C-alpha cells in the first residue's frame, strides 16, 4: 500500500468496470474511495438499465486480463470456477477472415470467454471488499463543486434518488469521471470556464444482434472461440460465438454501414446462414434459445482529446470510455480502461504533484488509447463508406495489412505478430519488422519450423 495521509478522499463517478478498476487503484493511495453509480446495483450478475451494451458479446484481450490479474490475483481462477472458458488464445481460436481460417498455434496467453456482467460482478466483489471503498448506488451526479476561483474541483453534488431526490454535497481531494461515452465532463468544463476537448469522430454505422443459447457441456466446440470477420470492402457482415458461464453460447451477428441483422427469429437465422463460413449457423440452427434477440447500434467511434488541453482544473480526471469509445466489434474497451487505470496508478505511486496530475495522466492515457484507436479506425476505413478524420497513410497500411491477414492462414509467425498487436501487447509498427514483411510479401507457405510462443526467446515484434 502506498497510502498518503495527505490524500484523504477520492470519488469515482460510475460503477461499471472502468470505475471499479479506478477505485481499486485509488484505494492504494487514498484513505477513502467512494463510487457513485446512478443505477441500482443488483446482487446477482446482470446488465443494468445504464448498461445496454453489457448484454452483448464482450472480449477481454490478453493484456487486459494481465492488468486485471495484477490487481486481483485470484481473478483467473475465479473466472474458471464460475464457468468461464479460458483456452490458449491462438490454439482456441476458430477465426475465419473472409478467405480462410487463421492457422492455430500455441500462443502462451489465455483467451477469456465470459459474460460482461459475470466479469464485472467478480471485480465489484473484490473492490467492495476493500475496507476503504464505499459504493453509493441509485444516485446521480448533478454538477462538480469547485473552489471560488474554479481552479480546483472540491467534490460533487449528488442527487439521492432513493431518498426523495435529496441533494448532498460530497467533498473530495480527487474526482474521476468514469461515466463512459455519455460523460458530461466537456459541459462541466465549459461551465467552469475551461475549453472542452477537441473530438475525433469516425462514423461506422455498425449494429449487431445478440442471443443466448443453451450449450451442451460435452460439445467440443465449447473449448474454442469463433469469429467470422469480413474481407472488406466486399464483405460487411460478421458473426461471433463464445462459450460462456452457465453452459451457454452467446451469439452476436452484425454488420457495417447499414447492413444490420434482423431481430426476428427467422431473419436472425437467415443472417447467420449468409455469413461466408458456416460455423455460427451450424451451432444455432438446432440449439435451444434462452433469451430474446437484442440489438445494439453503434454509430461512430468517438475520441475526446484531453491530452491536447493546456489548462485543466486540479482535482478532476476523466478515464475509460469517457475519453475514447471504440467500435466495440474489436473488443478493446475493457482492456483500454484497465491500462488507463494502471497508468494512473503509476503516476500516484510516483507522487505526481496534484497540480500536474491531470495533464500528466491525459498524456499517458492518450498513449494507451493511440494503439486501439489506430487499429479500430484503420480497420473501419477499409470500408469506403466510413467517414471522419482519416489517419495519413491508412490506405497504404490497409493494403499491407490485408496481406498480413492472408498470411496468417498458413504462417503462425505472422499470426503471432498480428495477435500480439491485436491484444495490445505490441505496437502496430511491429508488423513492419523486416522479418515479418519478408514472410508476408513472399506469399508462400513456409517450410516446417518451430512455432514461436510468447514464452519463447524468439517472440516476434519485441
């Protein structure tokens, strides 16, 4: 513990996964941490009103699991004990990329397949077991409280919805906004006389529909994760099927730029049959559905550039989806939030002065966000209908990456390099290492050789 007596109380606005991870970090540095959540928190794992996306398929990348395990060492064992499926990431993949299946190989890190509510409930149990952490649910935050000169955020005004909408002022040394894409931080800043952050928005018009099915625990397909992703731009549809706790399948079907799946039973099945590989359809055609079909629409990826601000009030931070909300089809959100929380931990451990904390944190958070943003936006711009600020050179990069995807159908060395980037374990430029470029461009099946893993001394891209 690195608690400092000078840091008394921290407030986290938002009790979803990003807020919980932030509270865990702050518990090491503050005497008290209060989580303020607008929804009522149920005892059992379930999606809440303010979390429409949590009922859909979620991916936890390997770097996200590693970061969460650092703060909750028993988390992997608890996931498995609760029914989550955790095979080797690359051995357990069944991934059709539009022209074939990626070759499997031992990668040395775990894939994690579970429902988002189950993961969040395990994290919440561990955070709330900390004696210095308190949760106040069913309450809304109306505004920030500030010093007379508006240079310091000193707390928040809370509306207690379960007590006749009584207003309560809660004071704190630090307030962290983890309220997600709908964050009101830009409006709060403007009202205090500060500039709101510049915004990058990339419109993708993605929608997907999700349904749960009963899974036979003896089905060997229940030890793998399946993705069917399009070869853009000629294909726009995708499908995914993960085995999750409770002997269930979670199935999500979706598409880019208006090619959206129906939510009626016949249309859902027809959409699954239309995918370029049969894996999803073969599972669900005879499986017993145990939920309704629910749809989620995602119009655009959104990034708020707090790192570009030169002035920011002391005692206030923004973290997670409130900074950047990625196209969820790439499964980066939970991992990005975990990595941002870890950066905040680093700064507090180094005792960064309070007046320098915000700008220092936003610069480090931006470096976390840069990679998933680059990956998501780059992939989305493979479709000509995508609009928004287009990174320089993305068309050239996408032509090369398309060759990378094809090379992974037969070359595990290229496959490892790509999966490390996708799991945020290596930067995208590692795909341009001369050894990888040579393998990608030669376009031939490699001779038999030892397949590298992340635990070997020949890991790619380091």
